[in-house]
C-alpha cells in the first residue's frame, strides 16, 4: 500500500468507537469534514492513553494561554458513534498532538503502524484539526468506549472472558 497523507482541517466531528462483542471488539478513530469520512483502526489501549494524554495536554494549553475560554466536554452519545463507511485507511501506530494558538485548534496526528520493511517515511499519516471542546468531548467519550468491555477481575485486574476466567491469583481456579 502506498503512503497516504490526510488533512482534515478543520473536522466537523471527531470520535472513537468500538464494534463487536466485549473481548472481540475492534476500535476505530473517525474524523469527518462535512461529507468526507476518514476511519482508522486503533487499539483500545491507544484510546485510553490518548484520553489521559489529552486531558493533560488541554490543561497545559490552558496554563500557557490563560485567556482562552473554557473547553466544553458536552457530547451527545448518539452523535459520537462512528458512521459508515467503516473502511479503515490504516492501522494507527503512533499518535501525536499539536496546538495552533493563532487558530485555537488542536491537531491530532495519527501515523500508520510500521510493518515489515517499511521505513518511517513510508508510513501514512492523518491529521485531524479540532477545537479544544471537540477534544475534551473525545477524552470523555473515549474513556466511556474503552470501559464498556469485559468486566475486570477484582483479584488480578485482567479482563474476564464470558466463557470463564483463568485467574493467576487463584491458580486458575474459578471459585
């Protein structure tokens, strides 16, 4: 696959979501710019890390630029669901953040995961330019999406499979 470079500047909507049953879900990052839809594959842990990192990043922006209006975190759950087409352009390997103070826009940069003999310059990249409020909503929604998976075992802290859970703390016993 050849290198793809995508710039949605600005996006009308940015979200993340999961499709499938807990334990078998596939996670996506999707940006929309009017009728243009760009969907990427992303890992659950990347969504969680992004949400935590965004919170810190937005706090840093507020400290550096104290005159900015507060970013809102309101969102409508129905609007946060991904929309068809769910045809991912690439699988995300790295995520970066930037901020343009003149435009008061945050840039989420997603780079394709390197595979085989790919060189870093061969990796596709997508840039999503969004408001701080869109990012704040993504932070809260992303944590919601990531937490709706399998229940966590109180003993070992690992996700429990519906078919049964091998808990190392109980030497594999179910009781």
